[in-house]
């Protein structure tokens, strides 16, 4: 099963540049969480702090019974086995072909023989749609293929926690849809905890159980998808609805006079779409009843929420939907 990550009072700076301070939240075990934020707000730096590649100025990252910034080198090495990480640039070894890149963690961290390694590598390559690219060097494949090779490599050790830094950037929309489906299916099968950094609002709206926004040197909000997508918090509303109006500007922040000039622009959040479901017909393990968070907190759903492509309303027809999904085929 997945494992939670508890982040407490985390602060990170480079010289005099404070990236973020006092980041505190829990990434729930076995759920998919997504982290968004304007470029340069420190999302990649945050992921690197979670696995101990960068050290925070202060604060804690509790994973199991360890506190990542305080682990010794050998403990950190052990801890990293629990993570599968896809870096923003894929971080493949340039002189190694795709096959050897994906096999690398198995050779480094396990005693498996080459036969078994071949079986695992081929399975993961098929999963991400890379079959046939085994012998190519990273420099000889497209950016999207490098991403998928990085993802296959992140999966070979069956990690409890999967961190993915913009897995969907550089992918075409159809591949993005397949990738999102793959994440849901993996989460359902492995029960792993996911933290995905993305700029894709479409992905952010349908894939995760929880959403977070980094902005202005802090975590503005983190919580269940319904809470974030129905929020009227100016930055959250602006970001998740991809609008110009709001506190986020082209050069990261607008000043107050600019915000005042725009007036009290307060747009209704867009409808909350139904969540992606596993392709094998099951219901997501961490799935909450659509609309439950809203009802419990007496927040009205944005009009048109929870209607799927077939026109069904997941809020009112949820019991029927679940009964259909669980029925053996
Ligand atoms: N090793 C480093 N040394 C000094 N500054 C760094 C280092 N790594 C990142 N930074 C700075 O930290 C800030 C946050 O960088 P980061 O890559 O985490 O942004 P991001 O939110 O991932 O952006 P994007 O959405 O463009 O990927 C940037 O200003 C960057 O220049
Ligand atoms: Mg980044």
C-alpha cells in the first residue's frame, strides 16, 4: 500500500532568494495529488526536497518513520528505493540506450538476473507505449518519448510513492489522456501514493484526488479536488480557471494597483468534471462520493458540475453508477 508524506514547516532558499517558507501539509497515502503553480515558484525544488536531493533550510519531511532531511547517506539510499521519480527533463543517461536507462534501478538496487530484468523492462515499456525504442539513445528520440522512458524507469521498482514532474509536458493531447489513465490504473493496482506536478489544467481537474497551489513563496491551498475547484480564493480561482484577471501576473505577481484597476472581478468557478475512473471497471480506491465535500461544507457546486460525456449526473446517479461498475463482467 502507499504511504503518506507529512511535510512540516519546510523553508527553502538559495542565497538571498527565498523559494517558499513554512510549507505544511500531508500528501495522503494511496491517493493522487497534483501540485500546480506559476513557473519558478519552486515545484521542482519541492520534489527534490522530498527525496533529499536538496536540503531545506528548516522543516521536516516525514516518510514512514524517517525524516528525509535528517537521514544519513545510507538511510537516504534505502529511503529512495521507496520512491519512483520522473524528473522534469527525464534525467536519462545520455550515453545509455533506452533499455539500459530503464533497467538501471533494477541493476543498481536489486539482485535480479538479466532474464527477469528483461521481463520487467519490457512490461514497463509496453505500459508507457515505448516498445521498439529499446536500442535508441535519449538524443535520438522525441521529448515526449524521453518523458515516457523516464516514467518507465520510475516504475520498475514498484515504488510506494511516485513523484512525477510535468509528466504531460511535451505530450500530445491523446497521449496525455492515455498517461492520465495509466496513472489512475497504477494507483488502483499498486495503491501507490502519487504527487504529480503539472501545468495542464485539464489534467488537474479530472485526475487527482487532491490539488495544491504554490504561489508567493508558499502553499496557498492544498485539499480535496472539490474544495480547490470550487474555491473563490483569488489566486486559486484564477489559476484553476486559467484567467488573466487575478493576483497572478505575467512576471509572477501583479502589484496592488494593477489588481485594483481590474476591479473586484470574481468569476464563478467552472463546472467540476467527474473524476477519471480505472479502465478495468472498478471504482477508484480512494474515491469519495461526488459532491460529498461540497455538501459537508455547504458549498454550492458550480452549475453543470459532475455531468459526464453521456449526460449523466454523477452526484444524483452515483449509486447506480457504482452498482454498474462493480457488477462482474
Ligand atoms: N540548484 C539551484 N540553485 C539556485 N537556484 C535554484 C536551484 N534550483 C532552482 N533554483 C531556483 O529556484 C526557483 C524555483 O525553481 P523550480 O525549478 O523549482 O521552479 P518550478 O516551479 O519547477 O518552475 P517550472 O514550472 O518552470 O518548472 C527558480 O528561481 C530557480 O532559479
Ligand atoms: Mg519545474
